[in-house]
C-alpha cells in the first residue's frame, strides 16, 4: 500500500509512533491536498482550518470515522472516506476469540502458566462455561455483527438476538435463526453473551452504563470490538468487581490507549490492544481501499467510500 501511495502521490509522512504527532501534522497540513489518518488520529476542526483551502479530502484508514470532526468537514467542503467491508471477517474473528476467551477463562489460564504457578491438572481449576447452545445478543446488526452471528449460529449452535435502531429484514434474521428485540433491555436480560457492534454516535455514548450492566447479570459476559465510548468503563469495572457482571472481553477503550485503571486489577476481563483488523490481509486491503478512494477523487470521480 505504501509503495502504491508513493507512486500515485507526493507523500508527507509523520514519523510512526511519534508522540508529537499533533505538532508534526500541524506543520505538514498546509502543504497537503489530502490527509490519511488512522482511527487513532484525531482530525479536528482546528486542524482542518490550519490546513486551509488546499485540503480537499480526508481518506481515513479504518471503517469508523468518529476521529474526524464531521461537522467541520461538511462546513469546509472536505470529503471524508473510510474503508468498509474489508475488515468484516477479521473483526468478527476477534469478537469470537474474545467470546471464547472469557467463556473458558483463557486469559486467567495463560497468566497462571506464565507466572509458573500452575501445579498440574485439577478437576475444578478455572471452570468456565460452554458456548455451544447459549444465547448471543448482538447490539447493532451491520456487516460485522452478521459475520459474528454466522460464526456463532453455524459454528456453535448459539441462539441469536439482535438489537438495532432500524428494523432488520426478516430474511436476514432467518439466515441466523435470529430474533430482533424491541428494546435493549430485552436483549440484555435474555443473553448469556452480548457483543457490541454499533457505531460511536451521541446516541450510543455510554449506551452500556451501570443500569444496562445490571440487566446482564452475574452469569453473563460483555464483548466490545466496536468503539470504546459505547461502554462506561468505570461502571464496567465496578460491575465486574462486585459480580454484577460475570466477565468482559475488550478490544477498544473510551480514551485509548488510556484504560480505566480498575480493569487492570480484575481477572475476569480480557484486555486486547485494538486488534480487530490486525491481520496482514486486512490491513493491506484497508490500505488499498484508502488509496482507491484517493485515486478516484483526484481523477474527478466520486470516491466509492464517501461518508461525508
């Protein structure tokens, strides 16, 4: 992807992992017709105005684009694109990975072995829960959630419940033997596992709060591979600590890379470093999709993945 980008455009690159990214990008944007941020890079109103009228497109490297100030982009006439579709399968795989890890207490077991504290097989050691035949609730039912449903239903015979803002077509639900719930509470109360797949919007900010966590119950588990701010992390840590919730598996965080400190103390949570799309195949496809959008835009054609 980088070689292709360099062939097509003159590239001004911030140093990877540079802690002074904000300052460095501000010195570069004045000479840029396009910005290609990752989902971890905040593109603010201030930065777009600093770029000036030369900036025409922001081609995001990721499907989520809440890192970009949408309102400012619209006001300034800056096009925004993302990279959908190509990360569906890898992110669904990771959601299932987290589900299995929390169900079988794999994180605890791995730590036990690494700490050289394992003394051998014991009949009651780290007893987890079976996944097969259990109920999985999916909050949001886009491409990734449907890929998770396919794996869970076909692979593990799980019952699928869906909560979505819009009505899901009956034929789509039928593929997974799924039922749509009218209210979030209905889904939470009836699920053994809940996996989050909704976008970050004002309506979904802290959608999973202290009250919602109580609906899940002590035998249930929460999986989040969507966006960190969908979950109130402080409330989650408290629910895990006091047994209101059985377990959680997280790949995203509200203020990442910062993480609610209370989560580090808990054994019943698996913490991954935002690995949802982290496969060689997916990251390469994301990069090429991003370049496709740039090429189409500067050739005067509507970019395939325009979101703003």
